[in-house]
C-alpha cells in the first residue's frame, strides 16, 4: 500500500448533506479505484453496519474487494455465524458512492442515521470528522467523536518505547538488518 488514510479532519456538512473529502484522503481513494484511470472520478464504499459503532467505515474500491475476498473464504454455514454476520455488516449494510468533481459526496440517509446526523443538525451547519485508520477511514459526527475519545490501554511497561510493539519489518529482515 503506497498511501494510507492518516490524520483526522473536521469537515463541514452542508444542508444537503454534502461533505468534502480531505484532499489527502481523495488521493488514496483515487489510487484504490481501478476505474479512476478511465473515468477520472473516484468512488468509495461506505459501511454503515456494525452493531455498536457510532461511526461509518470507508473503504477504497480495492480495499473492499480485499474485505469481500476475506469474508468469502469463510465457510458458508460456519457454526458461529461469522460469515453471515460479516456479510450482513460489511456487504449488505454498505453503499458504493461516486465522488463529484469538487471532491464531495452526499452522505446517504442511512449513513446520516448511523452517525447521528439529524435534519436539524444539517440546518444548523453540522460537522463530521474523518479519522484515518491506514486502509480505511471513519466518518463520525463531530460532537460524538469529541465526546467519545478512543481510549486504548497501553500495553507498555514504564519507559518502554512503543515501537517495540511492532513486528519486525519484512524489508529489514530480507536485508539481514
């Protein structure tokens, strides 16, 4: 993966539910859409499934194809229902969306409902947060994102460098370093 979704960006959502995609995210979406070379328009897949999520997850076209392959490898009648659950939440409860020439798209009604954007929010000048997560990014209602900071307990011992948590770099191993 040459480029990734990094950072967090506050984005205005207009009264028609249109929102601009940060330019650094647009570049990743263009790179991850095989049809972009011929159409000059990038697409994205927005997932509004997930039981306890208060955000939507956005994939590139290639990224979603990778997810679909992973789900398809699961047995159809697996006893724990993982395939059915993942298929419902990542494939059924998702939508492919075109990005317009200005780098915007309309948040569909089900996406707005998932993140908690009401018609009154749109009238009042809503904001969304786009939060990068390498291969995907999340769309949050700004108030929810700010009031529910992601807290991850640290697995580090006092004084331990966080880079020690990483697996070895494959390129370094190939070079013998």
